[in-house]
């Protein structure tokens, strides 16, 4: 089989080997979980994870990173930067400290977003970063902006505790579907 021949799935041997190497790398980094070690290439098909084209940078602690997990930002920018060992330099320079809450688990973790990331306004009343485009129901529920982590990350140079990753807002139609119909109560909301 040369590099252009395909296997039964329609992937060429080269594509198959490339995806396998990326997935193996994610598992070796400890970033893979069942069903999440699938490689996503730049310019690839994003339909499966429903992200828009806006790709932003972040840093997270390795044990807090969950590939393709959806989350909302639950704090304004916090005036706090962790101490970093001298050998790492200044990993948090150019990043804002915030807290996020993962969808369905409600787990809250530290999140360091790039300062140039385009994030909507934080609402003190709602307790999260709001989607400026949408509100629902009689009480004019203020909808949060929902984000998803990309499934690839790399260790920050010199440590295995920090990962550099990317995140994006989910597509608007998908986000709206999260707040409609059964399973969502305007008063109680989702488990965030």
C-alpha cells in the first residue's frame, strides 16, 4: 500500500498514520479519554464539535483540561496570577485568570485565557459571561456564552502540569438548542 491507497474507511495510509500518531500523542500526554483522542486538524471538519471559526488560546492545569468539553466562564477577570517556578519564565504573562464551569458536571476550574481573546461581557447579576444575542422566556433569561475546548493540547515547555490549548464559542444554533425544550428550567438552569 503506498501513501495514496485507502483502507476500508476511505482514509489514505498517510492520513491514517497521521491521525493515529496524533491520537497516540494525546493519550501519551494523559489528555485522552474514551472517545476523545480523535485528531482534529486545522482546516478539518468542525461539524462534529459544533465550533465556530474563532479559535482562542488558553492555558490550563493538565488535570483540569477535558478535550471537547463545553463550559461557561463564571467570573470576571480575577486579579491573581499563580507563582511559577523560575525555570518556566512567565507562562501566565499575556493571560487573564478566570474560573470556568464545565457543562453537566458543574466542576469549576481555573482557566487562563489569552488577553486578546474576544470574550463578551461578564454579568454580575447572572454570574457568568453572557451571550449578548439571546435571551429566553417570560423572565428574559440571560443566556450564557457557551465555549468548547479543542481536543488538542501541548504541555507548556518545562512542565507537565500546564497545557496550552485552544477554545472557541460553540455555534449559535447549537448553543440555543442547549437552552430550549425539556431538560432546561429557566429558574434552575443546567448543571453548570
